[in-house]
């Protein structure tokens, strides 16, 4: 019997404490991914444990970290996972996400699991003129 392929993008960012910002970011990313990759489910995780705890305490919202999200995907039978870190720069959080994904890859927990490069935001200085 052939195993059914289940594919997911796992978007891992620091997170956001503001509901409107979370929804806006979520919707814009989902629309683009669904259009370009219709056979992938989009999931999210937060890399900031401080924010995860704050949302749970303040708003009663439960958010997975990267390891919890991968555990859930494994339990649900996903076979291919593409992890996209959304940190501003490749720092400590990115390294942690990459290490967790590498651990799953070494244990062959999924048919395929990869971490994409960190999404780095390059800001250009803006000159302001005040009159």
C-alpha cells in the first residue's frame, strides 16, 4: 500500500503580540503560498518562548514552538516538511530552529525535511527632510 504524501510549510518567526499584526502576516503569507504551492499545508510556530508564554498568560492563546509544531506534523502523518525561518537575521533563534530540524532529519522522522535560509530584511537608510 502506497503511503499518502502530506506536505507542509512550517513558518517559524519570533511571533507578534498584536492580534491584528499576526492576522495580517498570516493572511498575506498564506495567500502567496497557497497560490504557488497548492499541495502544501501552511503551519506556524513561534521561536520566541517569551512571547509564547505571554500569549498563553495574557490571551489564553496556545502557540507551538518549532519542536512542538514538528511533533504535531509527525503525529498527523506528514511526509515532507519545508521549514522557513522568519527572523530578521540569522542569529540565535535561527540556529535553534535549524538544529531542531537537523535533529529530525538525522532521525529520519519525515520522508523529507529541510530548512530554508533565514529571511533577512535589508533596510536602507532613509533621509528625512523636516521643514
